[in-house]
C-alpha cells in the first residue's frame, strides 16, 4: 500500500513539534485529527512511530528511520517550490540567510535596506547563529561563514579576508599603560571568547600570542558575543581583538600593537547545489561582493 502524502505531512509536523497539540496548531488541525492520522499511518506500516510519554512524544527506531527520509523529502520539496515560484524577470520570494551573530548584526543588518531597495520583491529572513546551520536540510538558503565549509556538496565563493586588530578605551590605556610588544599583554586585562567560540579560526589568538611557555593567558572576561566584547572594551574593562569588518563601529577606541602577527578570517558565501540557478541567491551574492569591495577593497 503506497504511503499517504497527507499522513506523511502530519507525521513530519508531529516529529518536528514533539506533540500532537503543537503539530495541530502548525497544521490548523485538531489534536484528535492529528492523533487519528498518526494512528492510521502506524496501522498502515504495522509499526509504532512514537513512544507516548507524559512529557510528550519520542520517535521510535522505526519513527527515526521514517523521519530522516521524510525530512529530506520535504526539504527538497520546499527548495523546489521556492525555485518554481521565483519570478521569471526579477528576483522575488523569500531568501533565508544565516551568518554569525557578530557579522550579521554589525555588518549585514545596516546594509539590508540597500539590498531591499534594489530588490523590493525579495523578502529576507536572517538567522544569526554562531553554529553552522544545515543548508542541505533547508535550515537556511545561503550562509556567510567565517571559515571554509566542510560539507562537500555546497557551492562556496570566497568573499573577503578580514584582519584582527587589538583595541582598548583611552581611559583603560591611561590607567594600565599602552602595550608595545606581545609579551606586554601578560600584564593586561584581556576579553576573549573562551570556550563559547564561533567557528572562526584562531578566534582566541590574543590569549596565546607572544607566550613563550605555551600556556594561554588567563583572560579577565570570556564573552560569547562580539557586540558584548565591544561594549566591554568601550567601558574601559580591558583589551580585545576585533575583526576589521567592525572598523566603522570603533570610533573613540585606540588601536594598540598594530604590527602584531594575527591570523586572518576568511569569509565565504555558501549555498546548496539546488540553489545554483536561483536569482535571489545570485543577486544577493553580487550585492555582498560589491559591498565588501567598497568597505574592504
């Protein structure tokens, strides 16, 4: 007996939501209607798909197997639908973008107005996440990543190379002195990412540069937010390394140790093979290239 698409759609929603009630809200169906559809699907397959618990639903082993396939199928369908409904002449439709919280909030957000003024029929959804979302599973259409993608099935374009620079507030430097060589950092309060780091190569390099004994400096503060680190530096708390795409935001701070050897940040524009012919993706990529050339040319 062939599987019923409607029941699979309900199963997908229940597996995502973890409860009949929440899935019903998503599908605009009653809880009992959702429950009946799942029961009918389990009877058709002759296997239980969920363990029923007081705290909610947990997929059985058979349920996990079905969910992996159904999730992939619905992701492909969503991608195909987006491509088919895209305007023939002008880019149109929703573009879901993911990037790191720092780059997205500080560099990208102020430039979205220019992009949407150029392409008013495109609507943008921005997901700021320092972890890499799964593009193959349609968690986003495109990504701007601060490292080369590891997945082999993704198309990538190198966008820009950013430098690191060390900054402090004038009042901090007045109180604690200006470091003139890497070893001087041992006597300063440092603000770094710590263990909650984004996937950016060498993000905590300031803790180790110039150390002869191999042990990292102990920071004054660890913080998993670039905007938070910047605010802490402005308050006079200590020194921190900032990526060069922040330059416009650093007025009033003082750059120190300009000759310090630091790692580079390589930014990539990444999207799945299925989006290769998408006009929305093409115009957004070209927009990023133009903006980055202008600000980091």
